[in-house]
C-alpha cells in the first residue's frame, strides 16, 4: 500500500525492522537502508535504471536480502510545494511497485536532499568523479534519515 502521510506509513510498519529510502533519478536509483531499530540511514548502492521491470527486480532483491519492512520514496516537490513531472513520475513508479510487493510505501518530501548530499560530499573533500558516483545514494540517505527522524517523533508523540 502507498501512504501519503508519515503517520499512516508508520502505522503500517511493524515495530522493528529495517526500511529503505530511495532517490529516484532519471538514470539511477540511490538506495539507503536503516538499521532494524530505525535510528540511522546508511547509503548502500546505486541502481542504474534500465526499464521498470528490471529496476523493480533489483529493488525487491535488496528488500528480500535485507528483510526490509517498508520503502520510502523521495518525492521531488517544487520549492513552492507543488508537484511537477518528476513528482508524477515518482508516484507512477510507486503505483507500479505497489503491484509487485506487499511492503508499505511512503513518500518523503525530498526538496534539497540532493543539495544537502552535495554539500556533505564537498565538505568531505570528495573528488568530482566520486561525488558523481555516490550522490544518489547519499541523497537517499538524507531522504531516509528524514523519515526515520519523523517516525521517531511520531512514536514518542
């Protein structure tokens, strides 16, 4: 199932178990996963996009191998909060993925996640070549960490 609100996504998750954050780009999908207590997001890989079936297969293999309990997709909103073509593409990806997995799927507003990832990589003095290789998975880490922090706030509230 797809959940718009973090509160609804949280309600669909079991108490423990890792979840993944995804940064959907046009050429790649950055992937980050949490620990089973959902405290820390760790960037793990980048999937080179081919076609939906292959992309979904790669994602669902990661989900099965890591016994993931949910997926968080970064939703690329415009700065004014509206949704453009990239957000609609992300929603379509989620709808197609929903048909292939019982895992709950949530959205996280990813505005500025790539900017934050780029800044962190620059501060770490990462080479331009290396930044290009890891930017999507680092952005996925920012997306996932945002959701993890929100889930922790919901649980405490």
